[in-house]
C-alpha cells in the first residue's frame, strides 16, 4: 500500500520600497524560464521559519527577517501532479550577502513592482506567487507564533 503525503514547502514574500524580490529560474518540467518567490522544501529537524530564512538566502543571497505569515495553502502542481502544503511568510530584507552562491536552478534575482509582476503573469511558476503578493497588498498578516514547532 502506498502512503500519500504532501510535500511540505515554504515561501517568502520579501517587499522593500513597493518592490518584491522574485527569482527567475528554469522550470524542471517544462524547461521554460519562470518567476517565483524564494521557496523550497522543509528539511529534517528544521522549523518552517528556519526553512523560509534558509531558502531565501540560498535562492537570493539576501538575509531576511520574518514579520509574519501570509497564509497556508494546498496546491497540486499540474506539471507533476504532486500536492504541496505551503506556508508563506512575509519578510523584510536585512542585507545582501555579496559572496553568496545561489542555488544552481536560479538564473537571477529581480526586484519588481506590482505592475511588472502582473505584466509577467503568464511567466509565474504557479498562481500562488501573485495570490501571495495580493494577500500582502490587502494587509493580510498572521503572527509568526501561529505556527509552532516541537522538534
């Protein structure tokens, strides 16, 4: 019997001066270049917040401070039919680590305003990217202690 388990992931919405930090990466299934938030999988013995901070640094070279939670979502990706359980955090940039080596999947990082993001709507990795940014723009924010970890 096969056991079904969703893939646990995290993402961050990083905003500064009305611009959002996005990564441009190659989609593993289509080969197309797409835009995404800093995001990735939870690793063993790591809290969701720790994963969000780590993934943001690995994908963008930015150290960030988490300010709250924008939401939790289930998403079934059409490219691989995998269900992802994702927690999205809001963060603010602290400093860029100039010598940081980005994950090999990342082509480059961009600071884009909302209009530029909407203009690239068809190039977003998933509909969750714009959905999370809209949540931020609407003022949605839950406290970090909404999610706890006993590991």
